[in-house]
C-alpha cells in the first residue's frame, strides 16, 4: 500500500492518504491514552469526502466512546487500534462485501 502524510493544514481531518490497486483510504491518527470521541470520526468523514477516498478510518492506541462507535457504524468508518494497521487492506475489503 502506498501511503503518505497529508499537509498539516487544509486536509479536512485526514492525516494519511493511502492507496493500493485503485482503492483509497484516509486515516486520522490519534496518539493518546484518552478515549477518542465522535469529533475524530466527524473529522475523518469530512476528510474522506474532501479527498474522495473510498474508505476512512481513525487509528489510536486508546478506546473509543460509544458515541464514536455509533457514528462510525452509521458512516462506515473503521475504528482501529494501531495494531490493526497491518490488516488495513483486508479490513477495507471486508467492508466491500
């Protein structure tokens, strides 16, 4: 997978843009031990639309709030632990089926 960091400003919430075989994903990375809320999910939804990505995900070593889980489920945003990253391609493919 070819991945690159986005610009620090004007990315609409996306920190990383990755693509493989014509399938694209944007990631928002939250390096925190605090629980990640729905703001992060809302931001990556914006980043996904802005960058016309096929998939969106939030990545953190922390847990997610119930609100974040609810909006992610409704918007089909992946909520990942950083250890899930090696499996990103298969997780995206699973969402297609």
